[in-house]
C-alpha cells in the first residue's frame, strides 16, 4: 500500500521560510518522478516542481526561491521554500509518478503566508 505523507506546513510571515516533507512508503522515491503541486483557494492545482533521475525542474514562479531534494535513506522528498510571499498560500501536495503513468498523491499540507 502506497502512502505519501506531507508535513511541515503552517503559518509564516512574508519573507520567511518553510520546509515541507513528503515521507513515502510502499514505493522507492528514487524510482519515481516526485513532484510538488499546490492549490490555492478557488484555483486549479498547479505544478511547483519535480525531481527525477537527479534532475529538478521548477515552475517559473518559484525558481530561485524553492528547492526540491530527496533523501534516499529516508525515502523522503523535501520542498525548501524561501522568500515566501502571500501568493504562495495554498495547500501543497506531494505526487509520485511512475514511467507507466501510475500516480500517487498525498493528502496535502496547508501553507499560509501572512503577517
């Protein structure tokens, strides 16, 4: 049974930082393309960035502020978010996508950027 469990969300002031974690069980994250997505209220879910085969890519709106990394020993994917803005407020989701097209999603973690 595959589980992706996000954690690390919360309330942070503009300009602050958060690190989200996605702990995986039932899969080996290094064998998947791991992605972070977010969904703001009233908006569609959008891609934040992905990591696969040691290659990372990011949406234009986060490049330079966010970093995705993998700890293979912990089978966990991280999203380090710096210089947070109010527009970054959203529920952040972890995704695992295999080459066959199989997709798994976490339950999401809320990030709120507000003073």
